C-alpha cells in the first residue's frame, strides 16, 4: 500500500489546522495600537501552537520520507494523531482567551501529551513493517527525544497548578529543542 | 482519464470536512475544568464524526487504489458523496448542540444513510469501467458490508424515536465494524 | 513551466471554497424537524453553489488534462477565476439568508457572469500556448457552450428584476446542461 | 531531501489563507444593492490581500521550480513565511473593518514588511544549497526587486501616519509591479 496518499492527506489536515487557528484572532474594532493589546494572549498562544504544529509537520515529513510501507493500522494510528492535533485550535483558543489561567494551560498541555502519545503509537505501528536494517528503523532508533518530550509535557501539566508560567515555559522549551531540525532521519538517509 | 486528480480533490475536501468540524468546539470562557463539562455532547459528536469521516477516507483510499479508470459519471458520483459528507459538520453540530435530542440524532443518521447510498452509487458507476477480472471488481465483490451498514443506519434512524441512545449506539457499532480496516482491497492486491 | 502545481493549487482552493460554504448552514437550536424548515433557502442555495463549483472543478479538471504548457499570464488568469469563485460562499449566503430576494439573486448571478468571463479569459490565455493541432485547441473549439452559458447568466440577472425565480430557474437550467459531463475533452483525447 | 512535500504543504496553507479571508465578507441582511455598500472597505482590502497572497504563491511557485535541494533550515524558513502570511486574514479584516484608519493600514503594512523579510530569509537559506551555476542562483540574482519592495513597504508604513491613503496607494503600486509575472525564473530556465 502506497504512502503517497497518506502523506498528502496528512499534509492537508495539518495545513488546515495550522491555518484555521488564526480565525481565533478576532479583529478589534478600535483604531489605534492600544486596541491590539488585549489580543496578546491569543497571539502568544497562536505563536506557540503554530510552532508546535509546524514541528509535527516537520517530523512527519522527515519520518514518512524513510517509510517504505503502510497498512490499515498505520492509517488509523495516523488519523488518531490528526485527531489530537485537530483539537489544538480549540485548546489554543481556550488558553489564549482565558489569559493563560492554570486550568486552560493544563488542558493545552494534556492535548500535547496526547499528541505525543499518538505519535509514539504511530511509530510503533510502523516498526513491524520495516526490517531492522531499514532506513526508518535506524532513523527512529529508540526515539529518546520523543520520550523525554512526553515526560516534560506531563511534568508541565502538573507544574501548571504550582504556577501556570512554569508550564508555558516548558512548552516553549520543548518546542525550542525540536525547532532544531530532527537530523536523525536525514543523517541516516545520507549514508 | 487519470484518477490522480480525483483522489487529490477528494482528499482535499475530506481533509477540510474533518478539520472544520472542530470549529464547532466553541471555547468556554470559564477558567476551571467544570467549564469544559457542557462541551461534552459537542465533543462526543465530534469524535463520532471524526471516526465516520475517517472511515470514508480510509475506504475511498483503499478503493481508489484498485481503480484503473474514471469517467465523467464517476466524477459526479464522487461529488455527490462529497456533498453528503460536507453536511456532516452541520449535522454533527445539530446533534451535539441539542444534546442528542431524538430528531437531531435522526437527522445525523439520515445524513449517514445518504452518504452510504452515495458510496454505493459511486461503486456502481465504477463497476462498468472495470472487467470482472480487475482488482477493483474482485475487491468490491457484492459489497455486503456496505449494504448491511446501510440497513443498520436506516434501523438506527427509526429506532431513534423509541430511544435516541439506541440510534447513537448503532452509529458507534457500525463505526467499530468499519474501524477494523477493510482488508478486501489489500487482500486482492497482495495476490 | 509545469502545470502540476497550478492544478494542485486550483484543486486546493476549489476544495476549500466548496467546503466552507457549509459553514453558512448555522445549526438551529430547536429539537424537532420544524426547526430545520427556516434553513431551506440557505440549504437550497448551498445545493446550487455546490453544483456550480463542482462544474467548474470538473471543467478545469478536464481542461487542464489537455493543457501542455502554462506561463505567467495563465497563472494570473487562473487566480482571477479563483477570485470570483472565492466570492461564491459570500454571494450564496447573501442569496440564501435573504430568502432569494431579487437583488441578492441578481448579485449571485453577477458573480456567475464574472466566473464565466474569467473562465473565458483563462481559455484565451491558454490558446496561444497550444498549436492548432494540440489536444487542447481541438477540445476547446470555439467554446460555444461557454459563450451560451454566459449569455444565459446575463439574461438571468436581468430577468431577476421581473421575477427572481426566473433567474434561479435559469441558474439551475445552465447547471443541468453542464452537469452532463463535458465530453469535448475526453472525446478528443480518445482519438 | 525532496522539495515535493514542501511545495505541496506550502500550496495547501496558501490556498487556505487566500480562501478563508472571504469569511470576513459577512453577508448583509438587507435586500437591495445599497445594503452591500458598507461592505466596500472589507471587499477592497480583500481584493488587495488576494492579489498579495497570489503574488507570494506565484513567486514561491516559480522559485521552487528552480530549487534542487531543501534542508531543515529551509523548512523552518518556509514555515516562518507561512506564519506571517497566515496573519494576513486578520490584518486584512483589521484594515477593512476599521475603514482604512491609519493604524490598521500601518499594521497591514507591517505584516507585508515581515512577509517580505521572511521571503528574503527563505532565499538566503536556499542559496548555500545551490552552486553559483545553479538555475536557482542565477534566477534569484541579487533579488533587487524584493529589496526595493521591502523599502517601499517600510516607507508605506511610515507615510500612513501622514495620510493612510498614501500607504494604501503604495501597497497597490508594489502589487502592480509584481503582478507582471516575475520573468527571472522562467528566463533562466529557458536557456
């Protein structure tokens, strides 16, 4: 079964998710710069989510590059990941419109946790389809980076109830780490 | 006539349908977990529709994989299916916002019936373009699974007026049956 | 210059246009069938526009199939067509929400006129890039069907001010004529 | 690393941006032509943004045509450009709904400046991946047109506070200059 259409569909859904989040940036009716000020939490959470969804697209792009085969289980594992990503416009707005109150920040983090879990499941469904010598297997390795991110997200959700800004800081920190492009896949491919 | 662009357009429309449904998840302004509670019927109907649209994408993905030719009638039969799928964000919201009241649950089911009928029509327009030995013909067979689903949906719509939760249960049951990937197409292709 | 990305971009924009129109189908809060009744003008105009945009996609699909070359002028002529098509969600809603009042019906028709003019311009920019023996040139011919449609749309706009239902009837009539797939392109290709 | 999926994802996001802007054209409930009149600033800003986003799509289309390699830095530089383009529906609405008041016109221009800067960064990340003899390098040249546009946009933002219509006029002027298709890339390719 070809991977082409899975890639195309995934790209389509991710492109829509990353773009409709901007619909939450409701335009103010004031005519001066100060009327834009109340938008900062929504804009700030939009930036964070744009980076996060961008990271997922980047990683999926690189990962599918090494994938050789997909099957029915992979299609559903991929749809599962897209489901949790599709909630990001809602959780982003929840966080932004409530000015980074603790519970909305935690809910945003729970969505990040579930996205990370879904990504791990997707990888685990792709593993049995690829031999231990396949580019995919070598590139993914033991996915330490993914596992550490997951632990960080869970810690961030819990620490949100101490102070929500600790949670937000961890979200940005993890994003920054991934922002540096994941060289695993390209390194293996170059060999 | 190539099938490539029909696949691409179908993927595009389905990707948009599956994603804009999330716009109905209007963000609450409360700052605690309890403010999320009233969202449950909308979230619950979103999950059901995400699975249903996902099933259609999956089946279309697998079916078009074996398709060799398309013609003008197929293009319109496909657009007909996309039309009824495009109503799903509206029927999903109708069901969710009215907390699974009987009529909205029935209307949702009527849309599922019409999608299933449209899928059957699409298959019937593809049949004459493929010989009896073609992978497509063998894979589709007599489409018993599709016909049973259609009967189930009609039963669900009628039983909704006894108790709407019977209808909802049948919707989930049929989804669960399809959730197990349709192996017909991949089985035939492997030979 | 390759036509692939022009096709892909056009498909993307058309897929979004055809799908976001459904966002106008605002969900009623009533719980019985009668609460759906006030939606009929919006639903009815959605059906008309879905068919119209579907026809454009179909025709563009068939036409680009025979196209061999595109240049900068074609890109802009295509964007021009997409612009007028992109107004269709707005003109559809204007017509539906005002229950097919004469002016909104005329405005809808003016958009159809402008789409048809834009399509004609697109064809005229593609002509000089194809020899008189090219599949494209033979398939388009003198585009009589397109020209008659244009005249019909203009007549419909004017007759709307006599009675708006004459206009609506002509819109459906022209759609019905195009609904029968445009065999020009496939006929020429088969030779 | 292949450029195919970067192109596809970029096309998808740009297609969505250019289309969801029309959602700001909120339909009036009046039934005569005069009810459309108050829409002119929103329509006018929509036209300007449609042209601007169309120009970016056109330029990206032509540029990626000559691109031979992409890497992780290019992916992020491209996402950065898409981020600033994704704000265009919001800045367009801000400008239109406030009837071209000076600050909203300046904010719109600041977004154009940031898009132009992001485009320049994208080009600079592509340069080291292409030899001095590559089609890409020859086609881009010193990107004088891009640099002049950037200076014009900055001037427009500043002059907005003298009179906002000077800013709007410059936005249209720069758009008109780019509207003439960028022949650099096609010229080099033809050799």
